C-alpha cells in the first residue's frame, strides 16, 4: 500500500536540540567538502601529506572503512528481509537507509582521494576495462547504490515485492564490490603484506562486523533521541545482531592470526615480514595492539560473551569499540604496506617511511563522519516512522 511521505515524518524529533545538532553536523560536512575542493584545485601533493613513496593515506583507508560498512549494512538488510531471518527484521529498513548514507560518504571520500574524480566517472563509462578491479569496484558500488535508492523508494511507496527484488540485487552486487575492493590489495604481490586469500575473507567478515556494529549503534541512538525504551522485537533483534557481531569478531581474530602466521612462517619476501614487524613492535604497534586487537576485538568480544548479548549498554559499547578498531585497522592495512622502503640497502634510507595526515585530510575525514551523522538525523526526522514498519 502506498504511503504518504508526510505520514513517515517523526514530529517529536523536530526539537531545538536535534536541530542544533543537525546544524553542527552540517557545518562539519561543509568544512569537509571545502577542504576536499581545496585539495582538488591546488593538488594533492600540496594539500595532503602523501608522497611518491606513500601515495595512499587516510582518505583511502576511510573510503575503505565506509565502503565496507555499507556492504555490511546492505547484507544485513538482505538477510533480514530477503532470507527470512525474522529476528533481524526490525533493523532492516534502517539498515537500508544507513547503507545509502555510508555509500554516499564512501563516494565522497573516493572523489577526494583521486586527482580527477570527473575523469574517473567519464572513463568508467566511456572506456570500461573488464580486467580492472577498480573498474569493477566503481561499477558494482554504483549499481549497489542505485538499487539501494530504488529499494528505499519502493519501501516508502509500499511496493514490498519490488523493494525485495532490488534488495537482493543490491546484496549480490555489494559482495562483488567488496571482493573487488579486497582484490585491489590481494592481487598485488608487492607489497607482500597485502598478498593472500586471507584478506578476502577478512574484508567480507569485516563488512558484516562493521555493518552489524553500525546498526546496533544507530538503532540505540534512534531510541535515545525518542526517549523510548528498547523492548520486544527490537530488543530481540539487537540481541541477534550482537550475537552475529561476536561471531564476526571471532572470525576476524582467526583470520588476523592466520595472516601474521603466513607473514612470519612462510616464504614471504622480506618487505612483507618487515611490514608485519612494523605492526607487531614497530611504529604501528600502538595502533595494532591498542586499537585493532584490544579495543576493536578482544574487549568487545569479552563484553558480549560476559553479558550473553543481553545488555543494551554492553552491546552498544562493544559496537562502538569495534567500529573504532575497524577504522584503525583500515588505516593500518593501507599504511603498513607502504611503510617499508621499496629499495632497501640504499644509503641514508630510513627503516620505515613516515606519514601523518595533513589538516586538509583530517577535515575531509571529519566531514565524512559529519555526513553520516547528518544523514542519520535527517532520516530519523523525515522518514523515522518507516523504520518501525520493517
């Protein structure tokens, strides 16, 4: 049954505090767009702290973070609606909307990560390359985002059948896009730390982990904004999502151990072992042990197991910590592969190359998070009642 768009508006979220927060987040977005436009006009070598030796920085890792999260949200929505996992159904509609928001954010970061984003769009359509991971990546994410927009539009109009069809297409293309994103790394034999099939498993498990953590966080925030208690089917849905989160954390832990075992106990070239060493006890050790392992995996898993995924505060804290760990993991994944000089043995060559994001890069990333927050508040404000219709 078709619905009037005005009927989906959540009037109680028109409060002054929510409006103030929305305006603040919009300023973050404007600042991020301004910094990105400045970098595009003046040149990345000037605005960003990247170099010939370290060409990929925090914008690339942040793009991967939001793109992988959008894949997880898309899969979660498909599982809840298309494949009959009924305990997750109360989270499905919000997951679709958040997948759209995170996909748009990822595209914004991708646009500011390349020197000529308009040429990327033009040549992607005018000169397709079926053997290119980047071509498949951008094409599949484009198809996924289009299907997500259509699915959400059909949900609003009440066309459940069409919404389900486009949801399945979006889920399939999201997995393909995620695999191609992983393929950008795994098919590169240099640097060796990226090479290996474990990374494909890590990307898919990380997608479900990030998507599940995101839907838990934003669902709890949505109820906090409405000053409502989480009970009934929604509470059961969050318990199921928390159980799935714990499972994905376990898988990521196993894959992480397997990756480093391969680095140190196989015929990995010296640069691969050196990059892994930078994570274990080198300049990235604090990131790896403090954020990736402890904050992102071990503590969240312990919280979920101790509370048996029943506590809302525990699953929210675990999800927040998992997202922090996931963001740092994406940065370490991108940076660790570039930290080892390509030509060891030269005089005056440092053991590890240095990189720290510039002010423009940090502002763009802050703007990206602001865009997600802004999109979330706008969705809860104008179509918030849709999220209760599943």
